[in-house]
């Protein structure tokens, strides 16, 4: 990241100056503080981006009081501003590529805000198989999964596998169209198994990550570390295996991993968009192994299940949405649960920004441009990127490129959000499309835009206007 790209947030600069004289900010803590990049103040909240969970945890735990006190001193209205730490993996990317200057305690933020976090401060992080090691998303649990006709069998099989790994069905192969809950089920298996068997080693991986890991292991001569990562586990879950199509060497690596795990009574769970026999570009020996255990599918949910999913989502996000509005959204979007959730976010964001009553009329207005992909033109990611670039008067290359300036970064995040919501592309695929970015960067972008839509009218309007523009794309 260049110095030029660090947003200038005067209140943060003033807070840093205050903290300079605060003895609670030890040199170790200063290391973490230097990693924070202030993004700006919105609705009374100062947003600080940090590169990883460890830094977020340290700032929240050790520096919350000093930062809050400093904010109270520097702000004209004491107590009016609080702060929020957000993990932004793009900053971690920057660390990998940027030189790492060593800064003295209290160095001003104007130099690149990057220095190594102190290694001896790590013990606060729980040792052993923590959920972050396994890369599980706690939002995707069985508790949050709504069971209906369309997924009842897949759900039951997933629960059975979590309760008795390698005993019930091995492998478990779940297939179905995009956005119907396959990834959710994988994470839920991991989450439930961990809650039942404390020390169990669980690993979730997307097929793209598996491929990249494999390629890196060859490039860096680290084959044994690769093997250990995927073979020293009790449950291996690999998402969207169709992406290994045509990648003979990666398939070979997976084939050996699979055999080792299976031979040692370790559980393998696989997802795909089609059943094993329809997987093209795979060797027969692989396809037949995928058929050894149980094959089950997830289908598009019926109306009742869609309403139940929306109700659950509204509850977990603490959104007050009348039943008839949930029903309306569920009738409007029928094929993809990710789009269903996107529609709910928009309707509730619009109501909260305008402080208006959430009723069917409002939902109709907001969703008039959302066309169910069942009966609409298919929207291509390139349409989304072109429409977003045009809207922000940027070039398409700006969105694919590496500029971290605030305006380009926001436009890129909106384009990523729309690609996730309106197309069938997986997170890694979207990452690849936007200049080979990591899938966690896309995940962060989607979360951030969904949150900002509720808080900032400008962002809400931008997303809506680009959607309207997309509605006009015809082919
Ligand atoms: N039965 C369900 N109950 C609650 N939420 C669900 C259910 N099914 C899917 N979802 C939600 O829908 C969204 C999309 O699901 P998910 O990412 O698991 O789909 P997927 O089938 O893995 O899609 P892709 O193949 O594109 O990765 C997630 O936010 C997930 O939590």
C-alpha cells in the first residue's frame, strides 16, 4: 500500500497522538496499533481496518479503553464517537507485498502503517484446534439451517457424518445448484463435530484453495507440508470439486489424499454442482470413488422453506420484518437462497435509511429491478463489472487492478457484492476474476457492502442504481 492510499482521518491522527503518551500502549501494542488503517467516521463510528483476527482481538481487548478515552479527549463532543475494528484481508495481502518498516513506538501514521506484530504477544490466542484454524464460518451452523423437503436428506446425512465421522457414510457427496446451501452444510458438519469431539481435526477447503496450495507446494518444494495439511485431519471437506475439472495433477494429489484418509478411516465430504457421474474432466477412478459412500442432493427450496429461511435470517440479523413482506420476497426470488438473502438486505436497508414502514408496497418498490434468475436474462459478471465501472466513471481495468484508493476500492467492493448476489460464481472464482484476489477479500467486500447499505444512503443508492442499470441489459 502506498502512503498516498491511506485515507486521511484527522480524528484518528489525533487519537494516535494522544496514545503516544499513554503508557498502556506498550511497544508490543504499538505494533498492533500500527497495523490499523482508519477508514473514516460513519454514523458516530470510527472504522479501523486491520489485516487479521489477531490484531482485531488485541485492539479490542487491550486497547479498547485507551482508544475510547483518547476519542473522548480529541472529539469536540466527548462520547459521541466509538470505534469498530474490521478485519480486511486486503491489508494482509499488502503485507505480503509491501516492505515492512520497523516503526518506533508512537510513530505517526503518515508512514506506511505496517510493522510486524510482536510474536511474543501471541499466547492470548487459544492453542490447539481453534475454529479459525479450520476456517469454519460460525454463521453456517446446523442451528441456522432451515430444513425443508428440498434439503431434508442432505441435512440428515450431514448430521450423521458429524456425529459419527467415517462411520456413517464415507465419502459423503452433496451436489446441487449454486446458492442452495452446500457450503453451509459443510461448515455445519465441522462446527457440530468440533462441539461433540473437542480435539477433532477438521479442515474445510475450497477446490480453488486446494489447487493453489498444491501448486505452491510444488513451486516451493513443500510437498510434505501440503500432505500434512490435508492428511493429518479427521474430517476433510472439499467444496465445489467441479473446479478440479481438467487439472490432472491436482486431481492426482486429491486422489492420493482421498485414499490415505479413507484407508485410515477418516471422513471425506465433497460438494459439487453435479453428481459424480456427470463430473466431466475427471478420471473414472476418481468418479467411482466418489460413489463409494452416500450421494445426496440439495434442491431449490419450496415457498414455505424460503419463507422460513427469510424468517430465520431476519431473526439472526435482528430485523423486524412483517410476515407478509417475507412472503412477498419469497415469491419474488425462488431459485437461489443467496439472492433471497440479498433481497431481504435491500428491503430492510431501504426501510431503515428512510425510516419508513416496512410493508409490501415498499418491498415492491425496492425489488422492482430484482428479477428472479429463473425467468430473467442471465446476468454475466462482465455485465456487472462494466455497469459498475461506467457508473463510477472508472475503467474496467481499474476494477480488476490493484489500486487501493478509497473510491476505486469501494467501486470494486460493490462490483464484487453484485457478482456474489446476482451470479452463480463462487467466492474464489470472483476473487480470480478481480485480479486473482483471495476469496476472503471477496467475502469481506460482500459483508462490508451489505453492512454499509444499511448505514449509508449513498452506498444503498449506488448499489440500487447499478442494479437498475443491469435490469436494462438485454441479450
Ligand atoms: N437451508 C438453509 N437455511 C438457511 N440458510 C441457508 C439454507 N440454504 C442456504 N442458506 C444460505 O444461503 C446462502 C448460500 O448458501 P451456500 O453458500 O451454502 O450455497 P452453495 O450451494 O454452497 O453455493 P455455491 O455452489 O455457489 O458455493 C448462505 O448464506 C447460506 O447460509
